[in-house]
């Protein structure tokens, strides 16, 4: 990641994100993320939508990444470390998600689909959401859920009217007072009832403790998830891989800086491109030389020469030369284009194109388009995160919830245990010592022995303890039932919300889209549905889908073009293809590459040019010339004369028969004529005077044919092509020389700032054309030797230096950015959010509600049991007192 800056980056401890020196205060660190917790998916989904919108709208702002961004990232990392460190990982691992889901559906009290239906109906007609929600709610189930609240009120009313009977002054309120003997069944009933109460209190206490643990753990996880979300959204994640929005923006911002003139990227790449220009020049010169030769062989003026007046001379370039030469040229061009030198040149030119003004402007515009919306999103989450983290609101909520639940649970459990203890004391005293001796008997106990059961009276302790229990239990029963009922009622909408979140998918999103005011028709609907199904609620989490493979645009042909394809096609694909061609040609070759100058095709082509003079390849067009009246008698008498070549002497190709020249034809006519030899020993302008005889017509036809051949040789105009130098004069690459890799007289000129070759043509004679074509042997040798030398010399600079610089400054940042915009973590975040909020938080609150209700109902049962015990014992005590009073009156 050192490519980000022209100065060495300072890596913050424990984080992937490189930052500039001074971006954070001294000593600030980014804490490592040890917990893969859920992140709020709504923010990430918003980021995806904003990034997608960035392909259409957006503009660059100022200060894309500030010190505040890094401070927020640092604070979020510390909060994540602190809040996630003490989480009980086993609490989630042991959670039965299926059972928890079913519990939430049960907790919805028959309203599990009401939220979705309400949103659908509110979106389809002009109604208020709250009115539609009230209309759709099943209040029957809510009333049943609030049963404990109603029971609490009833218990308070009964307590207000019935506790007076416990007062000594209100004995008249106690109906049917009498002494009640307790048999074994009655005693067993009280003992078993007390045991049942004890078990239920223990179960209720466990539910309260477990529910509190789940609820508080859920709140802790929500805090952990929030801080981890901020850390992940800004700084990225390793598993599943997500690059982070700060790094995306930093990449884009750095690329924008790098495309400016004078940047490290421009300076490095421009220098390498300039240094390797010679290989492109060598390729261009080689192909230009072949094109120059092609012009000679394709020119009709050379292939089928005309007379000075434009008359047809009935001659044509032999296919063994012109057609075969064109085939050699095509083959040689293919060899050059498929060769390593051309691959190096194309790679260099592709990089030069990428560094050109239009490509850089396109990249700069693309970066500008994306940075604006990303900056707005980054500022939004940084602002929210900084506000929440700085204010400590999440810690306050967690702390207060923990305190309230702990106090309530402690109060209820402690008071229940206290009541249970006193109930046990009352019951035990009643079972063991229902009757005791009176005080006078007790004083005489040592001197006066008494028989069993004599002078005993009912103990007053059991009924007093039982009275305290059942009269005071209302202070536990009422709040426990009331709070438990309220929590139970509140858990219904929470359960409805959780069931809706757990069942959320693209189909549900489409159903509620009208209420959200969002259109899910057309391409936007398809992309948003794909985002939900592949990212948010994906069951195939390891897929880790890339957002760039989901969001697409439309081209001019109305075809889908995904953002990954668009970016790679614009930047990466052409460059990768260019370097890929080099790799294909050099795989397994080591540092030894075949020389194009030594290839069989080039060697054979040069041999043909060297050994086959053009005038020997210019022959009569047999199918046309034999029909001409002037030459019929000759061809009828001497059929082989149609093969006469356009040079004086005969010519013999290696491995073939000799082709007759003009002198051979004149020699064949000599028996029928008088021949006057040409005084020029190198010429063939011998004059012919035909003699009378049977072959005179054939001789005269031969005389005309010789005149035709002389027109082809001496009078016809041919076209010679040359390179043109910067002064407009002829230039010949056979005169090219080199010195330490620098070439002179190479016929390459500068035109409009580009290195090019320019061609010119002029009329020439057959002899000049013949000599000019023969020298292409030397020209091709020069240009191919230069191409091979430059290929070998420039190979390391292009294949290594240019590739390294391109990867460092351009390809790696773009590919890392594209490959890092994955959304696999969103499914984990979504499910983790539901697990924490619903399967722990709401589920825990429901357990607490159940625990409070169970404790309240259990203590209510205990109060009834103690009321029965109190009434039995107090009646017995009063009956005993009354009996003693009656006995004393009789005495």
C-alpha cells in the first residue's frame, strides 16, 4: 500500500488503513478487531445505493478525508475493543435459533404478519400508518397478554377490602370461626404446596437471571455491533473481506492526485515510456518497410505496365514473384505483429494511451463522479458515529437498563425468598409445635410432672408469621404482575418487528416499496432485489458477492454493463491483455528469444528478392497476347516464345529450367532474318531484317514482338516508392547506421509530435525498379536486425519496470478497490443484528416478563396458602382463648 503517497505512509498499529503522517495525534492507535460482530446493514445498503448513484450524479468536494475521520475510526476501534472484549461467545453458540424464532412468533400473539400487511395497505391507499396498524392489530391476543396486569389490579382491590380481617378489631369479619383440627392430609397439603412454591420461585429466579443475562448481553452486542459497524464501514474488514469506505475514497483521491502532471505515477510511467520508445519505432519501421515493398508489388503500373500512350503491353508480373511476394509480406507482417517486439510495443502504446489526456480526463471524471456521494455518506456515518460515541448514549442506555433490571429482579427474587422463608417458618412451627405449654405450667415443670397433652394451648407464633406473609405479599405480587404484564405487552410489537426482520427478503421489500416511496420497477428494482438476496439475507454467506457485479448501467445498445466490467474495461482489461501477450510469448523462454531476422519466412523472402530480378519476372500475359493478330504467326511457329522474359539474357531459377530472354528470341529469328548486333555489349537492341521465305510472316511477327518487349524494357513507366526524410528528400533505410542503440538515417521523422514514416513515389525505369526491389533484401535485414536488438534491449524495461510501475500506481489500487467492495459481511451483520436485538434482547425481556409473572403468581399462591394457614391457626388460638375464658367464668 506504499503507492498511496509520495511520502512514506505511517501505518496505524493494528489497522489495515495507511494514513499520512500527522493525520492522528501522537500516541493514537487503531485497535485490532478481534470480534466479527454484526454491523447495521441499513447503513451499508445505503452506501451501496449512494455508490451506485455516484455513477450518474455527484461532484467532488473539499477535504475528502480529514483528521476527524481517523479520530472517529480510532474511537470506534477502541469502543469495539472494549465492548466486544467481554462478550460471552458461548451465549450465542448455545442459542437455539429455531426455538427462539418460534418463541418470537408466539410472542407476536397472532400479529406476526400485521406489520407487513399494514405497510402494504398504507402504501396502496391514502391512510395513516398508525390508523391502519390499530385497525389490523389483534387486540384479543394483546388483552390475553395483559392478563397479569389485570390480575395485579384485582389483587390490589382484594387486598384493600380483605386484609382488614387480619386486624384484631375486625374479628367479626371472620366468618365461620371455630376450632379446626388438622389431619394428615391437610398437613401434607400445606407441606407439598410450600414445596411447589419453593420450586416455582427457584424457576422464576432462574428465568429472571437468565433473561437479564440475555437482555444485557444483547445490549452489549448491539453496542459492540455499532462500534464494529463504524470500524468496518470506515476501515474495512478482513473476513469476509470488505475494503472500507475510507480506503475507497483514499484510493480514488490518490488516483486523482496521481493522474496530475508531475505526480509520481506520471513521472515514472512517462520516463519508462520515453525510454522504451525505440522498440515501437523499430516495429513501426519494420512494418513500414514491408508496406513500402507491398506498394511496389500491388501497383498496377508495375504489375501490368503500359506504353507511353497508355497502350496495353500485354505483360504481367509473374505470380511467382508478385503474388508470392505479397504472401511473404503478409506472413512477415504477421510474424512481426505476433512477435515479442510488437507485444512490447503494444503494451507500451497502451500505457501511453492510458497516460494520454483523454484517458486521464475520463479516469479523473469517473473518480469525481464517485467521490461526491461517497464523501456525503462518509460524512454522515462519521457525524453520527462521533455524536453517539462522544455522548456515550449507548453506554448510558446499557448501564441504566442493567441497573433497572438488576434492581427489579433483585427486589422481586429477594422479597420472594424472604416471604418463602417466613412461610417455611410458619408452616414448620405449625407442623411441629402446633400446641405449647402455658407460662404457669412451664414454671412448675421441674417440680410437677404433667401428662402428655395436659394444660397445652395453641401456639400463637404460626398465625402471626403467616399473617405477615399473606398481608405483605401484595407489595411483591402487584409490582411483579404489573411490570411482567407491561413487559409482556411491550414484547408483542417488538416480537412482530423481529419476526418481520427475520422474514425480510426482496419479495417483502417489493411489497412495502409503495409505503417507502421507492419504485422497484425496472433496473433499480432488479438491482435492489439482487442486493437484498445476495448481500443482506443471503443464505450462502461464503459467496461474499461483490457489489460491482450487482449494480449495472445500460449502454447505447440497451445492454447491461456491470460496474466491474465498466471499470475493468476502461482501465484494467486493455493493460492486462497487453502484458498477457508478453507472458504468452515468454513463458518457458527464459531470457532467450527467437530472432525474427532468422525466421524461415523472412530468410526465404529476402532470398527471393535477392535472387529473382524483377525484369525476369515480367512475362507476357499469355492468354491475351496469343489472340493478337500481330503475333499469331510467331506463336504458332515458336510456341515457347510466349515465355520470353523482359530482359536481354536468359534467367534460370535454382532448380528450374531457364526462361528465355530477348536475345534468345532474336537468336530463334536469326535463320529467317538478317540481324545487326547492338554495339552496346550489355544491350539487346539488335536490329532484325526479315528475309523472303516461308517463315517471313513468322519473322515479321517476331520482329513486332521484339519491339513490344523493347517498349516494356525501355519505354514503359514504372513506379518506385521511397521513404521521405524531414526535408522531403528520398531516404533509404539500407543506409541506416547505429551507435550505442541510437540510429541515424532511419527515415523516421517527427510529425505533429509523433514519430512516423512518410512515403513518396516517382516514376522509374524497369532497370531502376529491378535494382530498387533487389535492395529490399538489405533493407529488410537492417530493419529486422534493429527490431530484434530493440526487443532484447527493451524487454526488461517493459515487462518488468513498466509492469511494476503500472501495477503499483494504477492496476492494483483499482483492482483492490473493486475486489474489496464485497457485501458478504452484510448477511452476517443482518443475522447478527437480529440475533442480538431479537433472539437475545427481546427474547431476554420476554424471559424477564415471564419470570416476573411467574414470581408474582407463585407468591400469590403462597399468599393464599398462608391465608389458609393463618385462618386455621388464628381460629384455633381464638377458640382456645374462648374455651379458657368460659372455664374461668364457670369457676
